[in-house]
C-alpha cells in the first residue's frame, strides 16, 4: 500500500554513504534513489511503498519510490 511522505533529501556517510529523506514524520531510505533527487536539502513530496528487506543500513524505513509528486529547492 502506497502513502505520501514529505521531507528533505540528506546524504549520510554511514556504511559507505547513502541518500535518504528526513521529515517531521520520520526517516526513509529509498532502495533506488533517482539521480534527479540527489541534492542535499531538496524538499520533496513522494508517493512510496514500504519494502520488507534486510539491510546493512540501520537508518529509517526502506521504501520504493512510486511517484515523485513535488520537488523544491529552498535557497
């Protein structure tokens, strides 16, 4: 079941580095992070679906991005 998340793009240096989303409702780590979203501080609204996988990253909920709803760079 998909749902909408809102937050800012972050790049964490843990375990070799990865991209994630941090918002008021939590932290999410997309399995596949689109290159057009790889900008630290980019505000995003995404439709995602939870993924039940084992991961070496002990950070946030693992999700699949189903749809990019909105992006906005704050200056």
